[in-house]
C-alpha cells in the first residue's frame, strides 16, 4: 500500500471524536488541531467549548472550521446546571473523549463520574508534584532539577488521576518563570497529542488507578524525557 493509500484509508477509518474545553490562550488546543489535520492521526475535534467568550483559543477553532460553544458559569444558578449544559452539548456532538486544555472551572463529581476514563487533562508539572496553580513559580522555589507536564485521566480530586503521558524538562540555573514555562509548554504541545493518539488507538487501559499501555505497565510509549529532543514513542 502506498503512503497515500494508507493516509486515505485512515481518513475514512473511524476517528475518535474529541471535545476540547478551554478558557484562554488555547495553545494546547492549537497543537491538537494541528495533529488532527494530519491524515493518519486517529482523532478529530468535533467541538470546542469555552467558559470565556474572549478566549483566544476560540478563534483558532473557528479558523479550523470546528464548531464552538461558550458557556459562562455566571449565567447558571448552580455548578450542576452549568456542567449539565456542557455535558448535553458534548453528547449532542457525539464526543467520545473530553480533553481539558486550560479549562479554568472545576467540574462537579457528577460530570466527572459520567465521563470516567473518558476525560483527560493536561497539567504543567510532573504530577503528583505541584498540583494546583503557579506550578512554575513553585518548581523554581523548590529548586527541583526537573520539571514538566502530565496528561492524566480526571478524577474528583484536582489534578489527580491515572497518568497517561509525562514529559520532563530540565530546570536551568538561570531560568525564570517565563523561560521555564515556555520550555514546559513546548513539551505540553507534544504530550497532549501523543496521549490522545494512544487513547484513540485503543492502547490505553486504566487498571487499578494506573494506566497500562499496550497491556503492560511500561512507560516507553508515554514518556517524553529530558534532555529535550529525546522522544521515545
Ligand atoms: C497549560 O499550561 C496547561 O497545562 C494548563 O493550562 C495551560 C493552558 O494553556 N492546564 P493553553 O490555553 O493551552 O495555551
């Protein structure tokens, strides 16, 4: 089979339908959009939801021809109602995997439970270190030698859940928040598409709170390691 034929076969093959939730810049969304534009990538973005009408990422979605919806939490009486509307929109679009990409609202246990093992998040640290906000400041203050990012399945606890892919980056002696966050962000843009791809190909299984890839507890296809540029997958 020629490369062209196999690309065409992938285009017609079933691709995993993903919904991406954002609140701001949307650079991880952009990385997913670029990967989904590759003919052999096994996922497609069918809906982008933003909690912020001014999110920069919305423009990227519109430019790529992806349907968008905005849900502002303050227009809803309760968190349950807000999450319920998001849930409805995702299901109406046929979403099979929800990808949180800088979504700044904490989702209710009802929503998280309804999407269990079908919802992932990207966090800018090597979890379980530095859950929560300001991860780069805290990594610098702690003097860690390596920092990074994690794609994980979402659980009720914030920034908790089975880890799919991690990338480590070195912390350089002269780093500040800006240089370190840029290095981590660069890794994020490789990690998120990789995690989605592994899930879309059916290579990821959650067993006992941990992720197995290809049925074994072997990190190789899910590790982007330091020094930068060393990619194993
Ligand atoms: C990223 O650093 C991500 O890890 C975190 O929020 C940020 C979103 O950035 N959850 P962007 O909107 O994808 O550019």
